[in-house]
């Protein structure tokens, strides 16, 4: 019998410590609801779980992004719904003005309403915004990607278009500016600019129909040759060529020649020394840059009203096409949201199986370890009592 080392007590104490540690771990899992509370509980499971959590958070945020995208699209579509209503009214007015029973005063009254309606279409386009960003104005059009997935590159490209009255073809202006020949010095085969810059900032612009017309003096044997001109817009130069000269001695450079370099409100400059080969420029006229208040289509006569009807029908088709595109975006995003919700649900279930604790199983473990701890405490008391038997030998 030994009293310096109570081996039985040491063994019982070690077992009690293990039981208490296991019971405490089970208690932590039961109180947190998690099987993995720290990396040591399951290193591999923890790493997999964190990847899944990142994916789940990304899916949930992508869901909210898609909902924001629907809100943006619905904002634009709601504005275009009003634009369509205005266009229907404009068409009704054009039909009314086309009837020759209408007097000049009647048509003037109709024209006044047409003007107001055109201005309202432009106002709607310019003031329709989402999160402070204009969507379809003449100065800014929404164009961007919606992040509708948890990973890079999972985006939806959304493109809106200008929907102001000038762009859809139901508005006109006045006072088209002209760049006179006096502002140029003619040199054989070339012309030189002398203050020849047109600042379009103050104009209501319809750049889709921008034209620059050159009046050409025929030289030599009367054969008109192709002409070229170097046109600079805000520092960007493009060499333009007209392939033929019209019978009236002019050739026209249309908006398509400038579509990549001209934006609303930019200045137009004809460079000094632009070559026109064997021809000479006498006048340069810039059309379709309009100043003054925006006006509606002309309905002052039956013929004008008929032309207005054609323009309005085209505008209705343009707006309807844009609304159809917006509707397609909305339907697609609604399916996207449903898919994201399903993916998030399935991923959450998978992550739960790895990280969450089985409460029933863990409760059984806790109960078992709690009983074993109490038994170990009782046995520790018995082991500590064994050295007392030594006293009996000493007393005898």
C-alpha cells in the first residue's frame, strides 16, 4: 500500500476531466446550435462550410440586386406607359387636324396642345430617375450590368435608350444655325476656318438627323469630283468623304458619318486647311441643330397632319419596342430571382448538414457524459478514502 502516489485517484481524476471536457463541448454545441464552433471541432468541415457561406451570402445579395433591377426597369416602364398615352393623344390630335373642316384657329389650338405634349414627353424622359440616375434623358441613358449571380461575370446587361420627343421624332425646334461662307477663307482646293466653330450647347439637338451640307463650285471641265473634309468635334478629328455631288452642286455629310464622335451639346469645328480636292467650298450649312423652345409636330395643314401621323406611328412603335424590351428584362429577372432563392435554399441546407448540430444526438451525448462525470466524482471520493486504510496498520 502506497500513500505518496494515489494511482487510483489519479486515474479517476483523469477520467473525470475527460468526461467534463466532453460534457462542456456538448453543452457548447447545444447552446450555440452549431456542431463546428471553432476550427478544431472539424478543420475540413469548417473550410467547406465557409466556402458555402460565401456562396450563400452572394446568392442572397444577387437576389436583392435582381429585385433592384426590376425596380429600375419598372420605373422606366411606368414612365414610358405615360409616354405612350401622350403619343395616343397626339395621334388623335393629328387625325383631328387632318380634317379640312377644321379652321386655321382650330388647328392653332391643336398645335398648342401638340407643343405642350411634346414638351411633356421630353420632361418625362429627362426627369425619370432611379437612385438619382437619369434613365432615358437626352443627356444620359442608363447602360450597365446587373450582378445577378454570386460569382464574377454572372451579370445581365441592361441597355435603355433615349425617349425624349426629339429622339422619338415627335418634337421639333426652331432657328437652325448656319455657318456662313464669310467665316472661311477660300484657297484653291482648300478652305481655312476663321472662328468657324458651332457651339451646340445652347440648342435643342437632334443629332440623329444632323447634316453638314457643302455648296461646291464646279471647276475645270465641269466634272464634279468627290470631296473630303476633316471635321473635328471636341478634339476628335475624322476625315469624311462625299462620294458624289448632287445635281444642285452640293454634297451632304449625314449623321452616320459622325455617329461615333458627336454627342448632344458638343461643339462642331471644321478644321483649317481641310482638302476638298478640285472643288471649293462657298457655304457650309449645319442643319437639324435647333434652338428655341421645343415644339410638337406641325399640324397646320392637312398635309402636315398626315406627315405627323406617320411620325407619331413610328414613335409609338419605338416606344412599344422599348417597353417590350423592358418587359422581357422584368420576366427574365423574375425567373432569376426564383432560381437564386432555390439555389440559396439548397446551399443553406448543405451548409447546415456540415455545420449545424443534431440536437437530439448531442443531447444524448451530453446526458451520457454528465452521468459519467457524476460517477467519476463518486469514484474519486472512494479512491481518496483508500489511503485511510494505512492508519489501521499503524494503529496495530
